[in-house]
């Protein structure tokens, strides 16, 4: 009796399960073609044009443009601003992400909002804020002048502006990662007698090391390429307060196109290195 009942069910043909994301081949080819066309028009062609214009008048002109004193000063200042801002943002990002992801406290949502502030405020407005606070006619301008301290139109102002526009990157990479990992491992470490610093160094940071490195790479890329906020606070003093983006603008406005594109190619090379590091970190993070 049981066998007779089961036989018709076993004899039913099994239909292949269709993929929910299955699309006709022409749709896939169309989407891939549109993506490649978009990348070609807005990324590869401009990038190739920069290097073509930089080398169009020969390697000698290119080398002279990137090694002249003002260009070297711009490179040093750009690297200095990144070397100061990125480690500070690293410390802030780890501390903020650890506090937000691992603890509950009043003002948590406010802290998250403040971290996102540079994403919503124009860099030019950020630069104007620093001028209002530290400029000669600003809130602390008179006190700074009396003590012979200069922030605006000097290196400290450039560093402050760079810190402001880059400080969300590390924190924003670590917060969701730490929240997804939970607090079980940290609680187990505390139960076993680990101190707060031991828990941070031996449990928390090893679990987020690739996300941390990813945030540092993004922060460094933004620090070296920032224009708006730095332009407001720099004063455009040749050889003193011009970063690489500002130096490119000055050369272009002076119709020194070969020198401008040569200097811009340095920023493009830095961007390519950043993309390679970013891809490597993403692959390691996925593994």
C-alpha cells in the first residue's frame, strides 16, 4: 500500500531550478559594455591624456618640471601634511570605532553624526571655518598674533584642514566591522584576566587589521589630493604653502601646461598606487 502511494510521486519529472539572477546574454553584454565605456570615458581617457600631455614635449621638459624647487617644495608639503594627518586620524578612528562598536553611552548617535560631518560640509566651508577661528581677524587671531604664532597661511593651517577632511575614513571603515564581530572575544579576554590595552592589541586590532589598513589608504589618498580646504587656508605662497594640487592650479593658470600636466602626473601616479593597494587589501580582506 505504501509503495503504491509513493510510486507516482517518485515518477514526477524534476524541473531544473532557474536562477533568480539569470539574464539573457545580450543583457549581460550590454551592462558590461556600458560599464567599460563609462570607465573608458571618465577614467582611462583622462588618465592617459594627463600622461600624454606631461610627456608630449619630451622627458627632459618633464623632468625639469617635477624637479624645480617649487614643485619639490609642494611634494614635501603634501607628504608632510599626509604624514601628520594620517597617523592622527588612525588613532582617532580606532578610538572612536572601539567606543561606538563596543560600548553603549549617552551621546553615541551625536558622535557618529560628528564623524560624518566632513562628508556633508564642503571643503571650502571647512577652510573658511579655520580662517574664522585662527585668522588674523578670527576668534583667536589676536592672541596668536601677540604670541607670534601663525596658523592660517602657514603649514599648521594646511595640516589642520587636511585632518578635518580625512578623519572620518578610518572610523567609518572600522565601525561596521567591529559591530559585526560583536564583543564576545573581548569579554572572553577580560574574563581570562587581560587588561584593556591587552584586549585592544591582541584581540580587537588583529581582527580588524585589513579594514584598518583600508581606511588608512583612503585617508592618505584624500590627504594628498585635497584641494578645497587647503586652498582656503594656504595663501598660495610659492615654495611655502602650496601643496601639489595647488601647484598644479598655479601652473595651469599661468599657461605652463607642460609643467602643470607633469606635476599632475605625480598625483595620478599616487592615485594609481593607492588603487593597487586598495585592491590588494580588498582581496586579502575577502580571504
